[in-house]
C-alpha cells in the first residue's frame, strides 16, 4: 500500500464513522490540485532538470499550507500523502489553514549552496501563480531550511513586485521568521506527551525514552526531554544506535553528531569502538534497527515512514509511542498496537507543533506585530494541550485509538467548512 493509500484509509475510516455521504467522502479523498513540473536550470556543472511537485489537497478551512522537501526519493504518492495529512493536522490543531505539500526529486547533498539557490528560485518561478499569503504558504521540510525559504521568498517578492513575508514560513528571524520555530515540532511533542503521562498518572522523571532518528525533530526532542528529567536510554541514526541503561546525555551526542556525523561516533571511529570508555559509561553501540528492542517506556519514531510494522512492533517494549515522524506506523501495526493496549500519539497531533508555530509566523507577518519567545511558547502550549484534550476525550468516549479520534476530529472540521462552501452541492 503506498503512503497516500494509507492516509486515505484513515480518512475513509473516519468518514464512515461520521456517516458522511459518498459525495462527501469522495471530496475528502482527492487533492484539489496537483501541480507537476520539470525544473530546467543551469547549474555550476551545466544544464539539468529536476522533477517537482506542489499538491494542494484541501483549502476549505483556509489557505493551503505545507512544506517543500528536497529528497531523491520524493514522489507523487508521498507528496499527496503528506498534503492530505497536513489538511488533517491543521484541522486537528485547529488553525485556519488547509493542507498542501511540495517536493523536488534531488539529492541536495550532491549540490553546492549556489546550485540549491538556483533550484529553489526555479521552484518558485514555476509555481508562482499558485502561491501567496492567502493562497498557498510553503515551509521547510526534509532537507530544506530557513535559508532555502529566504531564497524562495526573495524570488517570489521579485516576481510579484511587492513585499509579502507571509507567503512562506520557517524563514530566518531577519526576514520575519518566528521565535520558537526551530524547536516547535519537538516542543509540541513534549506538551502532548506530558499531558498523556499526567492522565496515566505516571511521573515523567522515571520514564525511559528511545528515539529513532537524531535530526531536527529527534535531537531537539531528546534534549528537551532530558532537560525535563526523562531518561534518554537510546538514540539512533542511519548509522547506528547508542544505548545506555542509565541514560545518555543528548547534548553531548548532538555536539558529537554535528562534528563527526553520527551518534555512534561518541565512542566509535571507522567501525572501531572505545570499549573501555563504553563500559565506564555503561553504554553500548548497536546497529540502527536495534533501537526497536531496547528496554524503554516510550518509543519515538523521528526519522522515516512505515518503520513500525507487525514485525518491528513485536520487539518493542514501550507502552507509549510518540510519532514525531510522519506516517511511521503501518495500518496493520497500528491496529495491533491498539489491541495490545499500547498508546500511540499519532503524527497528526504529536508533530503538529511545527505547523502551529508556522501559523503563528504567518499571523505575525500579516499583522506586522511580532511576539516574544515567551508569547510564542505560551500560545504553542495552549494549542497543543487543547488539541490533545479534544482527541483524548473523543478516544475515551468512543473507545477508539487516539489516531482514529484525531482523524474523526479533523475530518469533521474539514467537512463542516466544505458544507458551508457548498462543495457537495
Ligand atoms: P532530519 O533529516 O533532520 O533527521 C532525520 C534523522 O533520521 C537523521 O538523524 C537520520 O540520520 C535519521 N535516520 C535516517 N535513516 C535512519 C534509520 N534507518 N534509522 C535511524 N535513523 C535514521 O529530519 P527531521 O526534520 O528531523 O524529520 C524527521 C521526521 O519528522 C520526518 O518524518 C519529518 O517529516 C517529520 N517531521 C519533522 C518536522 C520538523 O519540524 N523537523 C515537522 C513535522 C514532521
């Protein structure tokens, strides 16, 4: 099943529970607009073409919103799935935005900053008629960042001939970015996790956490949880897993990863590990997939999609899963986890902090009045806690998973807006 079919399955299940008509279900399951292009650019090594997409899934609740990823494996199904999930996520967190996503099929590690700037500007030139502060607002995603957003904004403003900082979010502060955007996804995850643990009457300071993926989302979460008193027993990246029963210090690991490229390089260089130091620290270096088997109370997928499958969940010992990654759990595994009593905080809620602060950035740009760090942090906490409470309440009332509850809330809110707009007439 491709990722888009997986999301459509979640939407269909929610639509059926809400007894939506066939016409309503059909309208919720397909993208409003799918834009594709071949970006023809002249780079340092000569002319080249890159396949690019912008999928505008649903804008019933407000302008389209969603990141642009630069990835060699980006494809239409993936971008459609992420666009659909964005529409649900914005509705669950209750911000007045719709869902979109963009992608360029490229391995950005193979290109210079100068080439990436040419490609970023070409993307905007191609899709400019579809973008804008009230139309469609992109943001960073996998392998894109604030600098790429600044090039895109500059290109857009040159093309339309006026300043419009709210046409893109995740910008540098100097161009109208918001405080708190960098850590927003992880911080939002911390808020919903703390809410859940409080409801379960579990003291978070004794909770052991294993995190798969040590990038923007995973490393920031590890540091926030460590600072809050959680025990980070394991972290992993594409090259390996580090495990220590007594806990790891993610601040040290982050510095090592930034310097040497992998979490394992805290102890290992070119496959040779300092076993004496590891013994002293009570740590072991394992392979990437060993992250699933470590003893932990909370497991956080923060890297790839579809990593939690019927096979991998058999190894998991955690009773709580916080989905920072998008679409990390297959539908079969999701069903089994619910039956086993494992609580999954779904991606459309767990990682919604990022789009929430993107929304705050857009609001600040529109009103040209900028908030302090504290104001952003307070508003984020309020949004995450309100959304979590609504999802949890619905799950309890209907005896369904948090994912089903979140999708029902999202679908219900989008459908209400579509009905007022006469979409189904
Ligand atoms: P990133 O590229 O910064 O980090 C990804 C990490 O995953 C890297 O450390 C990489 O080494 C690791 N990884 C890759 N293959 C792995 C493997 N086989 N085993 C273990 N680790 C592996 O990306 P990110 O921005 O942190 O995003 C991670 C996930 O979170 C994605 O699914 C993304 O869509 C989702 N997400 C991120 C944000 C955000 O604000 N960054 C917001 C919403 C959702």
